[in-house]
C-alpha cells in the first residue's frame, strides 16, 4: 500500500507521540504509582442494618510508603476505619490509628481485625449489590474499588 506523504507524516507524528507517552509513563512510574485494593467485599447484613463491615487487601507496589488516612463512600453516611481488639477477654472496636503500608507490603482488612465500619447505609445493599468505596491516603490521593456485597469472604487470591 502506497501512502501519500501527508498521511505518512501524520503516522510518524502519531508514532512519535506514542513513544513519548510511553516513555513518560515509565519515567513517571514512581511518583504516579498508586496502591491497589484487592479482594474487596462487604459482608451482607439483614435489611435495616445500620452498619456493615467491609474488608480488603491494600497492596502497595510502589517505592514509597503510603499512609491510609480515612475512607469515603457515596453509599454510606458515615464510613470509618476500625480495629477489633480483645481487652480483658472482651472484643471491642477502636479507631484504627495510623496505618502505614511499607513499599511492597500489604495491609489486610479482615474479620476480627482491621475493618471498614460502614455506618448508615444510604441505600439498601443486599447480596449481589456493589458498594462504592474509596480509601483516602494521607497525601490526598484516593484509591477506589467496587465492593461486592456477599455472605462469605472471597477465596484468597
Ligand atoms: Cu467496627
């Protein structure tokens, strides 16, 4: 196929632009690196429940540590991060405190430990529904995931 010079010129420009874009993506990998939410889920609760619990694994593949500062959701009026602790044989929930994920490490939110305390659901959430939740990092970035509502924990990845 014979291309006219203007077409060839445009093609060369496009290829050049793609090369620049992919190069900048590689160079920018460290500052633009974002932690990822894996295995998100919300435990199904009876209709009318005033709070639900959410779980996930936050993986930090980046070269810098990240700190989780909070949680936001369109689907809950008051989402929080809690930790379940046993004191004098009694299980209690506390504010999670400072949550730092080292480079290459994971932070697990799981039953009996760290969890998302999702207070005041703003719409009915039954098994099979999906809650939209994002973690807020201390540097202001957000990490979003859709959390399927289910009765049991998903199989470990
Ligand atoms: Cu809680």
